[in-house]
């Protein structure tokens, strides 16, 4: 008999087909997030829940189905799931690590370049028919080549961002809870600095830490005030790592020059001022949004989900 699976949103075609073939599948019929009540309704009687980073999965949801075998997240981050509550109930939680490293690193660079060279601002200028021709003072941005790149966090995505910096002759400094080995620092051509020193010395600061209690508002008023007034902050990690209200003030009063954001504290809502600020490039959480990456993520999530449902160890288990 096929395992019963509840899927909270349509996946790309390939994983969707695999799941439909190998499971007795129920899918959210809407093109929107489900409410908590709808998720509770959906998981009753199923073996597996395949969910997204936009679904908050807490103990109450888990208790709606005492026979739930697995919570498979379609994401590398799993801060949307109460993993402790799942562990307590002996429910395996899985994620999709590694697969979105390059696409997210590319996105960090897209935001960095766009903020530095004022691409989105220029695009709006042309589209609104304001452009009267080339001008020597128009949209002067900030040099990228040779500037110092500072990385907060040094996991897989940060390392991929660092590798790309070589093409721009950028010195790369980083802070991470655990320092890399000398061999890895040499291989990546990165230098370790204190947290404050990375903020103080970088022209571009890119955030690459997971969201947890220790990293919530890791970047606030004090940290922004350490940064150069000509600097740019990039966030492709998780919104709450930056205190968004403090960021708005820092961008308004010139504490820092600009920001490139893919993630926000209360997605899909942004601090209202951000919508109208020209020195911020805003993207709708697109880090992993390439056809290839989302297909691979879907395949991994499906594999994790079906493995547990069929009594096997999943390839990407999050809880012990
Ligand atoms: C993840 O998987 O955690 C990403 O944020 C999705 O883009």
C-alpha cells in the first residue's frame, strides 16, 4: 500500500510526479499558504507531511496526528518547525541541505551588484520615462572590484560567496562561531576577523548564519553603527537575523549606504518604509528560485518523506 502524504503547496513538476506516483497524495489545492487549521485538517490520517518554510509546524499541529511518521521540509532552513517538539514525539524532521548553495550564493551576488550599481533604481528611472539621456553624474554607484567583502557566518553558502569574490579581486574577511582550519582559509583565500572587525572593515557585508535564538537580531543598531557609511549589507539568510526597524533607520540616516535584501523579518510583510527607499534592493525570497535548484530540492524532500514513510532512514535527518 502506498503511504499517505499531505503536501502543503504544489512542487515543481518532476518531484510532483514522483510523489504522485509513489504516494497516496493530498495537495493543497490553493495557490496560497494554508492556515494552521487547514494544515491540521490536512495531516489527519496521513503518514507524511511535506511542508514549506512558510508553514509553521508546532506541537499542536503534530498532536493532530499521533501517527505522523515524518515532517519533510522543502528547504534547507527548518526554523519553521519546532524540532524539539517533533523529537519529543519521535517524529523525524528532514531538510534539503547543500542543494541550494550555489543558487543562493548567486543571489547574494545579484543583490550585491544590484545595490552597488543601483540597477533596480535605474530600471525604475527608465521605465517611468524619466531618462533624458546619458549623464556624467547619473546613478553613480560603488566600485565592487577590489572592495572588501565581509561574511558573517562561514557555512556552505558563505564559502560559495567567497569563491565568487576571487573574480572581483576582493579581499574576503569573515566571522564565524567556529574558525575554519588554516587549510580551508587558505583554500578559500579568506581571513578570520572578530565579529565587530568584519563589520568595521567591510565595504559589503553578507549575512550567512542560520536563524536561532543566538542569531535573532544579531545585526541591530549597534552593529550597523560599526559599519562604514559607504557600505552595503546583503541578507539572503533569514530576515530576523537583522533588526529590520534598525536597518530602516540606518539606511535613512546614512549610517550605511545601501542594502540588498531577499529575506525579511515578517515575510511577506516588510517594514513599510522599505518599499519606498531607493537605496534598498528588495527581492521576494528568491535565493533557491531556479528551475534546477527547486527541482532538486523537491526531489530531496520527496525522497526524505518517502524513505521514512516506507520504514527507512531518510538521507537528510535534522533531529537525532
Ligand atoms: C531555504 O531552503 O532555507 C531557502 O531559504 C529557500 O529559498
